[in-house]
């Protein structure tokens, strides 16, 4: 039995992880951490979880916690990941592992000195739609020429995915672009050697760029073009177009169609169609078997270095 604490449990993605963990055998959530007891104690009672607190340190000190899933604000990810590892707890940190390269390097350095599993929540590696394309690439049946990606939200006020006020500010580059930069590198197996980024005006109150354009090119000429916006008043989410040597695919979350909008059957790709459940399964299995998980801190660090280059190109 792997006993898990979930931090940020009452938030949008904390709840997704709780739902996912309930589908996995030999897993028990023994502690939940939240911003206030008013939010996290009722959740613990509803889910039959024995311990609720507002302090991560309190959960880390418990003997019935083997591992932690961090679904907390981005700005807390690096420090909390380090806290977990130094306490001897395995840790799965929601994307991104940090919001700057210095902290990302620090997380990896601490992980190398520990004997626990450390993993970043790069869920796109696990979505069945992207797994389907990845399997074709691994089999030598497909080669990416270009990825065109659109990441669109309507975030002119500081709200979360549940429509509730956020206690922190989101970021197009270090959060949303992190998904695509890591996925592009994962699918191509290459590190981009040419990168550029442009950003629009900052929001007068939020202090973040609301629109961004990113371009990547690998040593063999594979391209990625990424458009991001918090100003989009329309369909929300991220849409991936894979333009390949002998096929085109369009991925919309856990759905996949070809270039002519013909649906692709993904039922045999993985044991679940839920990317959050699949990433949690990978984390649990890595703990049980003592192996490096897909999406370990070390594996994700090169993408964080590319994000740093992109940030520098905008200054």
C-alpha cells in the first residue's frame, strides 16, 4: 500500500488527483493539505481521509505518508518539492516544477542526492492522444515535420479552472508553454537549438503578458509554433496539430483525429483515457518498482532550460 498526501487537495487539480487515485489499486490517501481548514476538513470527511491540515510540514512528519502529490500554486512548487525530498518522501509535482531555471536546477540537484522518486507532472506525455503519436514515432512509422499548437484561455481576471478566485498568478511561459515545449522535445527526441519568443502587453493588474508567440527548431529542422493567449473569448484549451512525413493528426485533450477530422480509436492505448490517472499510475508504479519514472525531474530539466532561453529572448 502506497500512502499519499495531496497538497492543494481542494483546488481544481487537487480534486482531479483525488479522483484519479481512487481508481488505482494499493493506494490510500492518508492526508490532505489545503489553504484553509474550512475547505480541506470537509473534503477529508467527505472522502474518508484521516488527516487534514494547512501545513505541508505536518503531513511530511507523519509515518503514514510515503509520497506527496503537489497541486499547489506554481511559485511554491520548487521549495515544496525540495521539502518533500529532504523529508524522505517521494514527490509528484504538478506542472511546472518551478517558474525559473535556478530553482529547477536546485530541485534536480536535491533529487540527485536523495533516494526518492521525483517527478514533474508533464501530463501531455501521458494523454492517450499524444501516446498514440509517440508510439508511431517509436515504431519508426512516423516523423514529425512540424507541431502547430494553440493554447487559449479567457483569464482577464485571476480565476482558476473551477471559476474561483486564485491566490496566485498564472503564467503563459512557465506554465502553459511548459506543456508544449516538453512535449515537442519528448516527441522529437531532440533539444531545440533555435528558439524565439514574442509577448504582448502586460495586464495592468495581473502583471503578466496576456499573449505570446513561441518558435522552436531542432537540429534536424523539426519546427514547433506555439500561440498562447489569456485574451481568447471562445473555445478554451490547447489544440495540437502534428504535421508529419506521412500523416497529420490533431489532438484535443484526450481526443485524436486525423487531418480530415476522422476520429482515431484510442481505446487500446492505455488502461485509462484520463491523463491525470495515467500520470498518477506512473508515479505509483515507479515507487513500487524503484525505477525512474517517465517525466522525472532530470528528464524535464532540458525543457526548463529552453523556457529560460525563451524568457531571455523576450527581454
